[in-house]
C-alpha cells in the first residue's frame, strides 16, 4: 500500500493526473488475471485475450 500512496503523492505533486487511468487499467488487469487463474470463469476470461 505504500507504493500506491507514493504513486498518488507523485502524481499530485507533479500534476501527472493523466497517469490515473493507466494505473486503474493496470490494477484491473491484474485483478482479472488473479481472479481468472483460480476460478471456473478462467476459460471465459482467456477468450478475451
């Protein structure tokens, strides 16, 4: 969680608000991969890629 806090402070201080959608998409893809790798939904998620 310290990484996310540091990333947020960096974006806020340097006015890099355009990075917020990039970070959100990467986090969602990570959650999708973790969720898809260990569930019965995996075959449906892998067809997306």
